[in-house]
């Protein structure tokens, strides 16, 4: 068009042949430097997604990488407690500085901004999604090699906002061995595919508990149904994690950086291969 100024966002024409697809990606804080963004999602709650996210962050940090965790679960934040952090480093005119864990993992969560962490966040969906977006645009993530995003369960406002607004390089789906897993996991995979986000694979949490005396693996939730879903989508099962009281205790006491992360080594290897 002869009157085109090159700014498609200000143009009302819907028939222009030169119209460019508009990106919904939000610009990070100008002082931020994040190389890779990995979202950890689950189709339902109660599968230990935040614990898995925390373990992945610890494992990656032990490989000498600079790591951050963006806690996008606004109404159920648990990452700060798992790392024993209670407040951010402060803010200036450039933005907000995340909290630092004992080993230097950068963490941002709504619980770090509340006067009382036990106070509920009673916000509507768009406000919650906006807060998560601000954790990307307003927070200064300093030289982060891998930013893990701990997503809320389901396929609602926040996952949609993260997938549209953040440059997500890959998704890890956390699930558990129960009958309803096929339908729930399928929803999560299909949402990632709809948003053109690569699914790196599955992590089955609570897969079994190991007897401390004889070493026998007991399938508390019965036979796993994840294999069928993995075959259907041609995606790998990267790890099957046991019910481990030591991990639960470390999480409750803010000591996630002391846990053994060897069980997620295959997940880390898959993340490191993301382009």
C-alpha cells in the first residue's frame, strides 16, 4: 500500500498483502540476559512438578551453569520454600532483582513479594497472567544459561501467556502413574504442539517406592500408563522418579540444593540438546 509506514500494529487494513505476522513475545528486561527458557508443565496438580523443577535447577547448577527459576504458579507458589529463600535482593529504576539461593540460583516468585507468604493470592486469571509476564519483563535475570519456568497445572491463562510471551525453547511434562494420565498428558502435549513448543519428553514422578530393606520397587499407584502415551506421540520418557522421603524432607526444610539429582540426569541431557 502506498500509505504504508511499515508498522503493521498501527494498521487497520485486513487485506494488505504486505501484512506481517505479529509476534506476541514480550521483551525481557533490558538488563536481563537469558539464553534458554525451559517450561516444566503438568496436566494436573499434585504430581510434584515444583519439586521436579527445583531438582532440574539444582542439577543444572551443579554442571556449572547459571540457573534461574521463574515460579509461574502464582496461586500455589512453593519454589522459594524449597530453596529456603524469603525475599528478593531489592529493586532499582532498572527493575527487580530476584532472590539468590545458597548456591546462586536466581528465583522469582509471588511469595517473595508478599508481606505474609501465607496470604492467598485472590486474583482473576488475566491479573495472574499479567504478573507472570512481569516476572519476565521487569525482573533482571543476570547472565542466566537456563531459566526454568515452574508452570501451574492445566492449560489455562498462565500456560498460554508463558507460551505466547516468553521464548520457550522446550517443555518437560511431569506426570504420575495413574489411569487418568493418558487424557491429561495428551492435553498438555497437544497444547505445546499448538503453540509450536518442542516437547523434550516426560518425567514420571511417584513412579514407585523402594523398600529400604530388600530393595524391591513397589508400584504404589499401580501399573504405569505413560508408555502408551509416549508411544502415541513418539516422545521419550526421560525419567521415572521414586517416592523419596529424603527429597520431601529437603523440600520442606528449604534444602533442595542438598538432594541427589542423579535421577534427573537424562532430563538434563535432553535439555542441554535444545537448540
